[in-house]
C-alpha cells in the first residue's frame, strides 16, 4: 500500500478542474441553503410539488441550517488538494440525496443534478488510490515504535 506521500491522483489535470468547479458549486449551494434556513424557501402563492415539499421541510424544523453549513464546509475543504479526498467523502450524503431527489421528484433540476453526480463520481474515481486503504484487508506487517517494541496492525 502506498504511503500518503506516494498516493497519486488519476487524471490530475481534469481532477483539479472538476474539484475547483465542484467546490464552487458546493460553497454556492451551501450558502444558498443557509439563506433558505434563515429566510425561508422562496415559493409562490400556489406552489408546485417541489414548493410544497420545501414548505413541508421548513415546517418540520429540520436541520437545514446545519446541512447548509456542512455543505459549505465540504466545498471549502475541496479548495485544498491534500484534504480534497476527505471532502469528496464528506459530500457523499448530498450525492445520494441528489441521486434520489432529482430523478424521482424534481425533474426540472435534472440539468443541475446530473453534473453534480457525475463530478462526484469522477472525483471518487480520481482519488480512489487515497480510498484503497479503507477497502484493504488486514495487514500482517508490524510496526515498531520509538522504544523498539513491535505492534501488530
């Protein structure tokens, strides 16, 4: 297994561009969600299905403020290349939300939902070498601490 210093990024130039654009998207939508949490959802007099869903979410008192804050933090962390693999994993719940919500409920937002899902999937592919230790089985190697005592992992 490569050490953190030797882990590579697949398609590094494409990954950098997608990472920056996706970070801007997450920060922007996170700030927008924070605005919804503080000022309410902008729905008309006769809301459509999406508007009715947003009103229902607002009435339940969900943690929409914290969702917006977490989304903004995830986007902010993606601006730093060393933390980007963690930020991509942190953004996975939003990916599952988009994957379920947009195709099944909010069809008119498909233009936004599909690129969001594709960008996240591409970044997972590009950073997969960073995630490989998560899926690796137990190792049989041992480590020695500074006193010379071996510790089995």
